[in-house]
C-alpha cells in the first residue's frame, strides 16, 4: 500500500487577513525606507505573495470578498512602493515600462488573439 499525504486544509480567512496585514506593514516600512534614499530588498516578494493569493482564491466567494478592502490596501501600498522606487531610484532601475503599459499591451494582444 502506498503512503498518502494528508489532505491540505484551507487557510482561515482570519489567518489570511493577518498575513495581509503583515504584508501591508512590510510594504509601508519598505516604502518609508525607500523614500529616505536607501534600497530595499524586494527579491522573493512575488514568491511570498503568490500563496496568499492562492489561498484567497480557494475561499468561498463571500469570504474572499470580505478580504477585498485589505487587498486593495495592499495594492495601493505596492503602487506607492513602485512610485517611490521610480522617483528616488529611477536612474538606477532598468526599463521604464509601467504596469499600465503592460496591461494595455496584454489587452491589445488578447483582442488580436480572440479575432
């Protein structure tokens, strides 16, 4: 007989909310550090955020919707970090492609692909 792993349990909305709050705190302090001209190591941020988003997607819709205000605050904090990075360290950063530019390009590609 083969050994089976345990069935993974879903994260509780309260745990996800707490994780989002910690992420928000991290982004806020990181943005404040960036504003002083110092660099902040953001390596691995996407890897850390993906499981949180996956957990939210696995929740029943009403519970996921309840987390929307916190997610919007996290997105606003990410935008603020990006803006501060551009303002303070823009000359040291690579390409100047903005998130909005990438979204427009993706929409244009999607429109042409669907035809």
